[in-house]
C-alpha cells in the first residue's frame, strides 16, 4: 500500500541552526512533491513545490531536495527562527493529472531561542 | 478577501444529528477538496470535485455527502453523526501543484 512517512513526529533545534525534515514514500509515483506549513488552529499553507524531474528548489531560507530513486525529499530551513516553529507536512500528487494530493504524517518543529 | 472560507468554524452536536459545513473559494480554481484531520493531526483526503463533478471519493461512509452547486462552492453534509466523526474538516481549492486551505471546521460529536 502507498505510504508517505515523515520520519520525526517532533524535532527540536536551536535558533540559528539548520532544520532538516525528511519525507519518505513507498509504492508511489509522484509528479509533484509539496511542502506545507501548519500552525495550531489554522489550515495548511503551501510553501514549495518540486517536480519529479527537479533535484532541488530554493525559496529564501527554504530548500527542498527530491530524490526519486531513494523516494525521499528533504526540507531544510536555514538560520532557523522561533517563528519557524510549526508542523510541516509533505504532500505528493501522483502523475496523470489525477489531482489527488496525499499528505504525510507531519513533523512538529520547535525552534528554541 | 479570504481565498477559501468555510463555515461554521466550530460545530458541537449530539450523536445521530445531521450537520452541514459550507465552503466557498474566490480563487477561480476548478478543483475543490474536503480533507479530514483527526486528533493525531493526520490529514486525509475525503472528496475532490472538479468543476462540479466528483472525481475522488476515498471510501468515505455514505453518511457523508458532498455537494457542489457551482465551481466556487463545495459543501459537506453529514448524516447520523457518530463519535468518530469528531475531527477538523478542511476545505481546499487548487489546480495542479498547490492547494489553498480554509481555516477548518472543528466538529465535536457528543
């Protein structure tokens, strides 16, 4: 069966360090991999998308890598700040224009001042 | 203007009742979704509509009936509510590549 797993339920890091979150998937052929941020009591907010033929994408302090051989994406936040504390969700959309976006289990990031 | 808005934000009701949640988007996207987020924060897709047509139904009990009167609206009606229906329900809109979510409707069944 298809699975999307984010390795850590929770991750604590010191302010200023780089946070690295992992998303692994099995039995899936995604066309797109997306990362979202969710704050308590709010809906998820889109951050970045990376396509199956792209290796890396950057946006300000965020960087996403996508390895379709390893079936893994890494999400990095450099120079992390307490305001980055939130739950981060990866999501996959499969090939074929089916438009079904499936979410991973989420990682709760806490940046400690 | 809120891109995806859903009402009500909170719903508290008794088992066996029927309730509805409404969703509206002003982004002009063709596809709208309902997701359920349980107490463990896992976000699970329930339904997807494309231009008023149902395209995804993820083996949700038929007590749940989505309705899309037009491209900008997707409502969710739930009959005979059960304790296990307690969750946060999120509406989303988007075309390929990016979803825009509403703020969620927290349903509590007593």
